[in-house]
């Protein structure tokens, strides 16, 4: 697999741990008890997702052309 860039979003869960979503890969979601574990499992999930797309001859999206900003609004 060539080098690709993926944005991952971690959401802290009320019961503990983190859910990880990969927006460029619909349905690519995982969970880890810690940030380190969540990121490790996210990497594994991304690699498997990409391998599956490649095996099926489908386009493999990534976030290499995505710019991301955060804005805080309100008081």
C-alpha cells in the first residue's frame, strides 16, 4: 500500500475509551480503551479497509487534499 493520509476523529465516550471514525472511509469505525490503543486499531482498520477496496478494484479515497480548521464561536 502506498502512503495515504487519513483524518481520524476520536470521540471520548461517557463510559470510557474512545470511538474512532475515519470520514474518508465510510463505515470505518473502531474503539479503543486509550488514545494509543484507539489510534493503533484505527491504523489496522484503515489498512484492512484499503486492502479490501484494492482487492475489489475500487477507488481508494484519502484526505491528502483536505484542509481542516476549527472555529470557536459564541461567548
